């Protein structure tokens, strides 16, 4: 998961107010419950020293139900300058959280969106396509849909014979090709600009073949066929949605396996990888980390690990003395996951949440950008 979009928050000295709440509309007395929960959270934040301007900015939105249906959560992060992040989450948080301090608590946000897959869905027929640009964790109803057609309407070949029939057949094929070319051109633009991880293709098989003959190499490399879809009514939505979900899960699996395989290979040869919290923190300080692999525990309780940090995201260590040695004047102790995510976002690194594989120490490891003589074996 790329964290560059969190960099402005990670590099801002704060203090930040971070609120994670259930904003589902499908609950009786939902708005009243949100008002009560926000009042309790606000009182707790005042006790933590949260800046009043940040709380005032949150007052207007923390009790607003989501505009989409179904169970959803919301991540809100604010500073004295106003709202920094306002994101709808695909599921409500396991528990409401409200914290304030110099280091933003970004891990719940990362956890909620770690499996997100940005994708394009192409529902194709011989007249053109409906192209949906979205992501797996996008709120329902928020997808961008583009209708693409070249306007060529000789679409159906018919049995027959003779020169006139042959000319008609050629004209129909020419219409298919023109419409396919228009879709292929639009897809190439979307892939260049939106950078999806996969392009899912469904609908008419002959139109799909025509599209493949016109598509750019960059698009062809991303195309995955998904059965059961159509531009028209009559689609068995449950089975088609299951096919889409399966295709997206395969993208996640490949993405995760690629990171884990590289990590295990580098560990095996003593190369660009480290295991354990202390070695990862040392690599973060040096800007060596490309991707952290984390076995995440959303409910660590009293076993939650901590780290010490300074004003800079890369002033990070296992003790206050270690951080002072980096030039920090007033180190503070924070949750380890918050400190690590802050350092990753500030250094343009990534994170991958893992389960059984790979073998980790302290539940954490990292693939490095480079290794040198001082990198722990």
C-alpha cells in the first residue's frame, strides 16, 4: 500500500486530532447515537489537550451520517488549521477511537484501506462500452462511469449471400472495429492517468476480441476476463459480483505474494531485508526502507509496543536517549505502529499487512531500497 497521500499529515508537527467512527445510516437512532458518541469523544479529546480549532472543525462533520447506505466508517483527522483528512471507510471501525497528539494515529486508516484495489471495469458490447473507474473500498455510488461509443451502428451480421451481402458484412465488421478502437483509446487514457492495478473485461465476446486487437500493450497486460457481465439488463448480479470479487482477491494475493517472496529471498541471502522492530527502526532512520511487512494486531491491548519519536518523522528510536542522539530535543513515547506509519509516509515507503507468511520477528520486517556494511544481517 502506497502511503504518499499521508505525507502532508506525517510531516506536519501537529498536534493532530484523529477520530474513527461508525457513520452507518442503517441503525435506529443513528444520528442521536453519533451525537452522543461524539460528545463523549470530544470531552476525552479536550482532556488530551486537543486544539480547540480542530475540535470546532470536527463538530460540523463528526455527527453527519454517510450519504451512502450500508455499514461504513469514517476517518477524520484535523489540526488547528482545519480538516486534514476526511475519508469514508468500507467498514465501521472495530471500535470508535479519538486521540490527539503530535503524531497522528494513522494505523486504523491504513488497516481499513490496506486491501484496496484500484481497478477499471469494462462492460462491453458491439456499440461501445460502459467503463467504471473505481476501487474495491470506494463508497457505494461513488464510482466514475464513462460511456464510450464511436457512433457506428451497423452492428449485426446476418446470413445470406452475394456481393451486397458481403459488403454489408464488411460494413458491420468495420463498425465493430471503429467502436472497439474508441473504447481502446479511452482505456489507454484511463490507464495512463489513473494507474489502476487491473482492468476487468466483461460482456460480448466478439466485441472483446475486437477490443483486444486494438488495445495498447499497457492495457493488454492488465486485462482480465470476468464472466457474467453485460451493458444491458438481465445480468445475474450476485454471481457477477462474486466473479469480480474473486478477480480482485487474486490481485491482492499476487501483490502480497510478490512482496513476501522478495522479502524471503533477500533474507535468505542476507541482502536487502531486515527482521524485527529494532532493525526496521534503524533502517527507517536511514531512509533505507522501501516496504514494511507488518503482522498487524488491531487490538494489542496492554501488549502494545511503543517507540520514541522527535519532531521529525525519521527521529525514531527505542528509547528517548536514542532519539536525542539524532538531534531531537523533546522526545515523546507513542504507539509503535503510529510511529512506523508516520516514518513510512514521510519517506515515500509502502506497507503490506501479512498473515502466516513470512517468518517475522516482533511481527515486522522490511524490504530495503539498499543495504550497506552497517545494515543488520
